[in-house]
């Protein structure tokens, strides 16, 4: 009982040694390939949170862009809890680009994974996904994709921390090279190349479910 009480007090005071060795942050545009990267991390054994759909978006990290200033206060207890319980963890939310710089001091050994996709394809995918009229809204959707991508690229250019850059079309053209790169990035964590390949290959986890169609609950 005494040991348990001390453990609780230490955790509350923030004195308990952290468990996290590396934190993975996925950045990119909506409909731009972030679900593929997040799903590959999940398949490799990285804890990606309590996502509810195969977009792999942890609701605890959902913060609207206009509330970005509140991110440190809102996310501090979530990040501290992850740091105490997971060696390797991460999250994906395209809107994290609006608050990522504000929460950098809370992250242990962060590694950023950027993914880019042809802007026209992003816009077309957004129109299909949201049921929008391409003729009427296509130009606006391309502009939205351009602005979001530009913001991500500016953050990437400012980084002096470990980061890796992917192109969705290149991943799709050579899944094997992508799996090899992910295994290297995740070292010294053991990451199964076969599991990553099964996820990213045609008819695999990413393509079979379209990253959004099948809803799941992860405890």
C-alpha cells in the first residue's frame, strides 16, 4: 500500500520516470496520405491512440484551428500520460499543423513524418469524400489543399529535429521501398516489414478499407 501510494504521488507530481523513447507525429493534408502513414505505424506496433475509424485519428488530439492557442493546456495531460505508458507512440490529425509548434516542448524525442500528394488528386479525393460538386467547387478545393500543404512545408523547412518526407504516389509505386524505410526509421524498435507490407499493398489494410469505410473501436 505504501509503495502504491508513493507511485501515485510521484505520477501526480510529474516525478515518475517517463517510458517514451520516441514520439511519431504524422503531418500532411486531409486526403493526402496521412492515414497510410498512421496505419503503417500502427501495423508496426506504434501506439496511435484510441482511434475510432481507419483514418487513425485519435479524438484526444482533435483541436480546431481557431483553438490552437489552447493546445498546450488541453494536450499536456494527454501527452504526459502517453509518455508514462508507451515506449513508442504517436498521432495523426491533419489539423495538427495548426498547433504542433505550441506542443513541441511536451514531446520526447519527436520524429516527424511528412507526406505529400498531388494537389489536384487531394482536391478530387476531397470532393468525392464530401460529396461536393467538382465543377462548382474544384478550384476552391485545390486552393484549400495548396494552402494547407504550404503551411506543412513551412513547418518542415523550419525543423532541426529528425524528420522524414514521403510522397504518396512514390509509396504506391514501390511499397517495398516504403516498408524498408519505415523499418529503418523505427529502429531500434522491432518493426515487422511483413506487417507493414500487408497493410500498404493492394487489397491490404489501407486499400481494402479505403482508410475510412470500416469503423472500429480500439481500446
